[in-house]
């Protein structure tokens, strides 16, 4: 926990999560793209990727009839 003094009067306790978020905000403001991405993913969730299959696989041979011969 960290105690922050606002304008010499008010004290506020910050958790480690709050301090990390503030550090990321500061880095993002300075142009760190990875920090910005981390903030956006945290706030809105990561981008989901989906794959759409339009064609199913077709077998090479429609029917394969193999006789097993024992010697």
C-alpha cells in the first residue's frame, strides 16, 4: 500500500494494482504502445480472433474397398 497526499491535505491508500495502473497510464501517455495495449485489453478485453470455415474437407477417394489377403 502507498499513501498519496493530494495538495497537502487529503490522503488516499492505493493498492498495488492501482499503482501499476497509474504507472501504465504514465507510460502510455509517454508513447509506450505496449502500455496502451495493456490498458485497453484490461478495460475492454482482448481482441478475439475467429476463423470461419466455408468449405469442408472432401476425401481423396470417395470409397476405398480393400480386401485383406492372408498368406
